């Protein structure tokens, strides 16, 4: 999700932002293609696609895709991917702050349970 984070930080409309958007889309498409061949990658595929859709303003599709990422990660016991999807879901602007906090708490708890301290700290810091 590095390209997506860099894209978030780039100046809107800048050549850098356009380049990062292009790379993020290509990577999201590649992860989805990988997941079609190797089903264990489906949660990551949904995560990348949902994160990309959120950034291009397709909120409803992004939210539905991120929820599919969470469900798939639960089904196949991928708590890290589940935590990433909860954290991404909490980033929607206009989201009820209490709902976003609850989603970040879920992400932090999953990360802490597996010893992913850096990710847990990022989720906790995003709570404010």
C-alpha cells in the first residue's frame, strides 16, 4: 500500500500524484489478477481495489469492496489483511467518528494479537 500512501501525500493535480495514481491502479489490477489465479490473495485483491476506489471517489464501490476484503480475510484466517482493510475502511471522509474509531480499534486489536506493533500503533494514532 506504499503507492497509495504516497499518493495520499502528493499535491493534488501534480505530475507526481498522477504518476502515483497510475502506478497504484496498475498494482491494484495486478493484485486482483494474482488473486484470480491464487485464491489466498483474494483478501489483498479486494483491499487494493477498495483502497484505490476510495481514492478516486467511488465511495460506495470502495466500501463494498473493503467489506469483501474483511469477510474474505476472516474466512481464510488472514488477520493481517483483515486489520489492513478495517484501517482502510476507517479512512472514509465524512464517516461518523465513532464508527471510524470502532473500525480502527478492530484493526489495532488484530495487529496487536499477532505482534504487528507498528501497524497497531498506526491504527491507534489514527484514532486521534
